[in-house]
C-alpha cells in the first residue's frame, strides 16, 4: 500500500510528477517505480512497519529496470530519493 500511495502523490493535483510516458517508456516507468519503492521504504521506516521478508517475483523486473536507469544516470538515485521524500512529506501533511 505504501508503494501505491506514493504513486498516488504524482497526480497533477498533488505533486504533479510527469507520468505521461509511464506506459510508453521503460526508463520513465523504472524511474517512477524507483520513486514509489523508495517512498514506500521511507513511509515504512517512519511508521515502524517491517517489510515482508518473502521475495516477490515482480521485484526482479523492477530491479532490472532500476539498474539500467542508475547505470545510465549517476544522479538518478538522488532525484528519485528527492521525489520520494517530497511524496512522503506530502502524505504526512
């Protein structure tokens, strides 16, 4: 849920992340998924929620996309973390 609610913050009437290419561009999708996953981790840490210990099959696909984005753009992790933190701040407010 914390992953999905981080996606929710990207809507135009909220934080207005550009999600127009999410369905068309694997790189843009991977960037948004990284934001959502970091936001989820930040929210879980803030709320004292311990994540599942069981691996999920869909995580392997996410990791592959994230590695490509992170390999192509050395600042991508910082940008994703900043977007994730803005999303968490928005949710806390």
